[in-house]
């Protein structure tokens, strides 16, 4: 095993006793992502790794592209433990950049494509990122001007393999980067939290824990080298990247069909064309695909597994999915970028498969359901999911005060999700403590949007709440008290928010102007009473 690494500023390490346990039980194998995937790229060199449109990228070619890009990035001055913001849509360059970073020990921060200046500024500032990789030159220039420590801005087109190759040849540089010693306990990526308070927190995932995360998820899906996964969710999300996601299917020597869009006419023909066997998506997408006429006449019989996560899958939707994909097992998945994953299994009893999110994937996932005082609740009672384990973080990045609130003294993560234990031992999701709006699997912090709304000169007070939606699960309603004589429309409010650089998916989709807010017995705004009052009220 490699010697103990020097500490990474802002990263909370696993305690030595637990780290030793995880190694002894084989969860952590002290490998880096580059060690694992470089071997796979060589071993499966002639197999197709990724399909993108009409392009078929073989394992050997994917490895070669990643090595060339790593050499180019090293030539531009990127070094081990440098942080870079990756702000890209689904495309092969996302994958080559991800694997190139692993070769250099560079830590990518995976921003979501809809994020704008408001979020990107925060990521760059918090992590002291040295590079920004994106698609919008104007946004990149603004970010670079605001952050003197940002030494590089790279546009998507610069990552194209032929351009990288010409740049290396022009500089007389090798197509392979120098060997970099990366410790398996170093972060391999900084993922984004659901963002319960303000802008999303950064989640450090180490090589050891993230590889185990993927292997454990892979073990509950029937994946072989002949499997074909359709990936249309954003790769910056944890589920499509590593649960088991792209990482898992490549580890199995399988093929990824990478999609750029999520509309039925873009997605479902790919299933028939490439004989897709596995799909991972959120319920909102499955609902849209099932209702779309584009499904008619297509042969979807190749699909063997439909993974659903991000929000609760209603039993009726599950039944319709089983009818549309007659050979597929519909697998419910509850997970978090912070770590712990729950899956149903194909051999679970019907009530477990239909009603629950299954059980954790690791024998060492220590799950407690706790009350407000931190005490474990009785079986069958609802409590907050509180957990630790070999792939669950020990602290968010560079927020020690926040960590002191959301982690127990013995290192259990207070997730904010409410669960109940089923008599079978599986778990049911009952809601959340977190003040989030779950819009089709995208978790939006109500507090973040409220704080932005309060910058509007006409707004005196704001409370954002979730309202039910039959497709997306929830949409955001902004309840506002405006200054006397003021008038505000949803369009003008959202124009203000867009002017602040907020991502479009965070915009309120309903506005309700109120003279006052209902209060709880403690004098705080009562969001349950707000929601109750909205029922039957016309949208603003």
C-alpha cells in the first residue's frame, strides 16, 4: 500500500480505524482510477467503449485520447491536486477530460451544464480552481476576470483530439503525460450536493471510496461485457457517472451509448438501434417517454434493466414501464452524491420491489434512523437517515462550521432524508427534513432562491415551496410579500433572477403574492401552511 498522503486542505479524512477496516474487508483496494481504467483501456482495446452519434470509440482509442489530453493539460501547467471546474454537456470530450484528470491527479469539480455565473463563481472561489472548462466563451471570460487565480480557460472545441494532437506536435511534446504518483486516498472528483442551504456544497470523493461505490452498485445489476447502457442523464451527476454508470459499465468491458438529449424521439430510437440492455433515468423522464407517440412501433425488447432514481417511482408508473419494456426489471434506486446507495434487487419480494427503495449496497453501510434528538427510532417509525460507511463522505469540502452541524461526533452523516424501515428490512422514503424542491430529480435549495429573490427592490419577504406536479414530482412556487403599492409578475421576477446569473432550472414556475405569511408557534414562516393555502389557488 502507498504511504500515508499529506493532507488535502479542506478534505476531512476517514478515521484510521475505519480505513483499516475497509481495507481489510476488501472494499478499498488502494488503486487509483487511472490504474484501474488504464488497464481496462489496454485489456479491452478493440471493444467498443462509447457510441456517440455515428462514432464508435473503442477502449484503446478512449485511453489514447485521455493520455494525449493529459499530456496537453500538463504542458499547460496543470498539476496534481489542482482543482478545475468542468462545465460541459454530455459528449466524448467530457469522458476524455475526466480520465485525463485522473492521470494527472487533477481534481475536477463537476458543474452542471445549466449552471451560470452565480454558481461557477462560487465553485471557483471556494476551491481556488486554476482552470475553467466550458462551452460559453463570454461566461468563461467573465469568470476569469473575476478570479485572478484562474490561470486557464479552455473551451470544449479545444479538447477535440485532433486539435490536442496538433498542439502537442507543434510544441514537440510527447503524446503521453509524465508519470504522476497519485495516492488512492486523494480526492478523484468534487461532486455537488443537493444544496440544502445556499449554493451546492462540494463533495470530495476519493479514489478508494469512489471505485468501491461503483463496484458495489455494479454488483446489484446484471452487467456483462455484452451489456449496452444508454446514458442520457448529465454525466456530471453521480448516478450516470458512477452508480454504476459509465464507470461501472466500462469496468465490465461493456458499451456506453451516450446521448445529448432526453426527448423520446432522441432517446428511444437509440434503444432499438444499439440493442440497449440497461437504462438509468429519473421518473420524470420515464413518464414523458411512456406518454410520447415516438414509442409506437419501436422494438424495446432488448432492455433488461431500468434503473430509476432521483425521486420516488410511483407503483403505477412502474407498472407502465414494465409493460413498455416487457423484458426489463424496474429497479428503484435511492442514492446521494455524498455516498450511501440503496437498490431493490430482482429477487426481492414483490412488496419490496413495489413499495421500497431496497437496502444499502454495502455490508458496512451503517444506517440509523434518528429522531430530532439523534436517538434511533423504533422499527416502523419514521426517522432521519443518518449513515456512515466505506463510500460515504466524512465532511464537505472547506465548510467546517457546516460539517459540525450535519455530522455526528462519531462521523455519521445526517442526510436530511426521512425514511421508515419496512418489515422486510428494506427502506421506504417518507420525505425530507431538507428545504429542497425536487424538480424531476434536480434538487433546488429553497433558501438559495429566496436569498436571490430578496435582492429584488420590490420584494419584502420571500418563501419558496414545492408544489406537486404529475410529471416532475415537484415544481417551485415563490410566495412573496411585496412593498406597498408594488406589483410583480413571474416573468419580471425571473428576468431579475436571470440577470443575477442563476441557472434556469432553479427559476420559480409559479408566483403567489400574499399580504402576510402564516407563522409557526415559534414565529417562523410555516411552509406546510403555505403549501396548504396554495391548494386550489390559481397560479400567479
